[in-house]
C-alpha cells in the first residue's frame, strides 16, 4: 500500500520514497506484494526488477559504481543479489549494484466444469472437483485447444458445463459446437482445433457419456488422436462411431490435450488443457435418394408417349411421411394427356407430385416407392432429350420439414456441382455436399426421338401350270336338277390350261406388316396377277402367311430383301430397311393331276362369268372321267369353283 503506480515512468511501474537519514553502512528493507492477474494464462517464471532511481542529500548524490535511474533494461548484466561489481568501471561485464531482480515460478492449472454433485460418482456427477480427482492441466505455452486457456484453483462444475467461463477467460473455444448435437443412429465425429508447438507429440483425448450415467468408461465412450508437434490451429477429428440409441436428450463430453500418455477423464496432467461441454441430441437428418429410369423404348417417334419411372428410396433412419417430387420436363416434351399419376403444373416446364406414401427407415419393407410420369414428344421433336427429377421437400410424421444428410432438397435444377458436372445417372451412394460427388436426390434419364424409319413392301400373287392331257369327259348337274347347267360344263377342251382354272380364284393372306398408321391390313385377298402395296412400313422384320384354297400348293415364295425364309405356307423374316422397296412374290399351282373350273349360268352369251350371268353356282356335283375311265367327283365351292 506504500507503493504508488508511476504513470510518468510508464505502465507496469511503481515508486516509493524512503526518508533517511542513513549513515554509511546502514540499510533498510521494504516489501512489494504482487497479485496474479485474473486473466494470466501461462505457467512459468516471472521476473520482477527493482532499482534506486535517485538518492539525495539536499541535492542528487553521485553513486561511485552505479547510475541511479528508472530504466529497467539499460544494463546488460543483472546479477541477482550481487553488490560488489563496479558497473561504471566496465558496463559490458559488470552488474549495476543498485539494480536487482527477483523471480517467481508460477503454476497455473486449467480445470473442467462438468456437473459434480460432490464426492462419489453417478448420474449427473462427472468427477470435476479436486475432491473427486477432477481433471486438471498445468498450462504451458504452445499446447492448448482453440485460442485461449486460463487457470482455476479447482473445478468449476455447473449444470450446463459453463462454469469455467465465469471467471478469467472464456477459454472453452476448441471444439466445434455444431458437432456436439448428436443424432442417435448416426456417426458422431467431433472436430477440435488444437495447437502443439512443443517438442513432443501430444494426444487429444475425447470422452462422451452416451448413456448419461455419469462415467466415461462404457464401451465406445473414449477415443483419442495424435496431435503432432509443429501443429498450430490444426483441426483434428475424433470419430466415436455410431451414436447408440438410449432415448436421452442431453449428456456431457470432456476433451483433454496433453503430452501425457494414457489419460482418463480424471486426474492430473503435466501440461495442456481440459474443456468440458454439454452435448444435446437432435432430430436426425433424413437420407432420401431418387433414381429415375425410362421404361419405354429407347427410341421414340414424334408424338409418342414416353414413360419414366421415379423411385424414391429412404436410405436413412428417419420415417418420411411425405415427399414432394419435382420433374423438369425438357423442351420438346409436354406432360401427356394420358398421364394419371398425380402430376400438377405444366403441361411443359416443371411439374410436381406429392407422394403421401410413408417411407419407413432403410431396410424395412416400405422404405421405397415408385411413381411414373408420362411425357409426349412434340411433333417436331428430334434428338436426345434428358428428363430430370428431384426431391423438392421431405416431411416427418409431424409434417415438419426435414433436412437431408447428403443432398439439398429444392426445386432448382442444376444449382450445384452435384447436379451438374458431378451428376451421375442412377448414383444414390455419394454425398452431394462434398465437392465432386453426385447429389443422390436428383437423377436424369434420357430418350432419343427420331422420325419413323420406313420402307415399302409389295406382295404379288401369281399362278403357274401345264397343259392337262388326261381329261376324257366332264359333266355336271345342279343340286336340285331343276335347271341343268351342262351347257357351260362343256368337256375337256375348256380345261386344257391351269390359268383358265385359276381365273377369278381368291388367295387369302395374313400378316403383321405395321406402318406408321399401325397394323391396318392384317388380312388381304389377291387374285392371280394382283399385288398389294404397303407404304411407310416401319423398319423391322415381318411375316406373311398364305391360306391356300383346296387343291392348291405354294410352289415358291421369294422376297427381294435377301434374308426371308419359307416354312410351309409362311414367308418369315422379311427385312424392311429404311428407304428400301421390298417385293415378295407368292407362286401357286394346282396339285399334281388336278384341274378345275368355275360353274356359272350363262345368260348374256359372252362365255364369261360376269355380272350378266348368275354366279356363283354353289353345291353343284361335278363328275369327271379320266382317260383311264377313273371317275372323280367334287362339289363347287361358295364361289362356284371346283378342282
């Protein structure tokens, strides 16, 4: 109390005047008391210097071997308690004996502040006080967490682990506090900023009381990582693995940094720092993925409907009761009038669909659902089109919006690297929040639109045969015998050529020839010498089958495509290529030793079966006698023919 701070000399100095007189050889003593500042941070040696500023006897006195002044640093050599040197004789090597130092070794300890109910351990009692062998570290330079460290005389337990902040510095600044919100079933990784500029490697010890029973010794509650020397503000990560499910809302953690080996959550450490924290448990983020695929053909034509399937998959531990899906319809397509899957908006651009299906956690039966979307290609569409879908929002069972652990649900197409350069088709296992990885709630599918590739297909009917030479006689009578018609069943002369027998004969064909208008002529009929022409036949492979009349055989069937084959009465594998004209010819002949004709009632005298006559004559019994006297009998068919 006798010392006065000197603001004239400068900060950190104080003066006191002692009044004599003192005879030669006399002395006096004085005491200076210092208090360590509340924010003093480091253990170590602290030096105090005291000097005679002046001596007077009415006037300033000269000192024979010193220079009285108020400058603590203008002497090169200060020797503790040394009073026999002559500073003036040689200031380079001698001590100034009116100037002396005193040193103090100061030890500062950093303590924790987790709750401590007193002696013993238990729920809410983390052994923080000295009476419970609480954790304490001797504070030294170059070894700490965060930027600050201070000292206490004992643990500072409080209910929320903030007691260390109530005096001195708020030094609990080393742990990333966002990592202290844990989620049951999710991985717990806690980042800590650590400095170690000492000459020895240090260890960062982490303790989390996952079951809140007051101890850090249960399985999985303690991990550590090395902090090498020359580390300054290094971010290191403590990985505790999956947070167990205990149904608690809060607990406590402790972090210790020291060069000491094998530290537990309690006891002394020779250096470093301890920081205690309150830990809370939050709602876990969801993990919803989306996968889009085309279920229609890879190539569509203008005007076609194209169907895409959108799978929504719950990969997380949180139940999702509602998901909003957005589909970005590409230019050149519109929402089809045939779509009845619940999409709203459009018809072009962006449409949305609210999926009310509850998606239970990953691994359960109801962890995924699928919704289709049908788009129509414009009339002028051509080329490759990419249709993309995305999760726009997800909600829990209380209809509260959820976040996604590895994606950003929204309705903005391409608003991140994970939706552009890093976007991968059908990738659902990457983390879109990491640069260079796919956002798995966003997926594309493609379709090619091409005008129909078409060709032309011609089917022609011909018959062939030889002269018939074994006919001796032929007669006929109608079925009721009321009007004999023998006048036009006039013997063998009329049957000498097969072509005469085939005149007017019908040959029926079935086929699968498909044009741009569809399968429009599944059955057609040709007479000898006729043909049918199909335009705009879609490129592909086709089959034509002939239904033969009684007594006729297929002599040959050929196509100009060069790849078709005949089997029985079927011509298969007819290859129609883009722009080509393919001609197929069916050649028929009557079976061996057969002949035939058509029976009609001649009324106009021209000898031809035409509109002036009564045709056909059905059911007439025809008897033919061969030159060997063999008799053959048949009946005219519905068209009046016999053979």
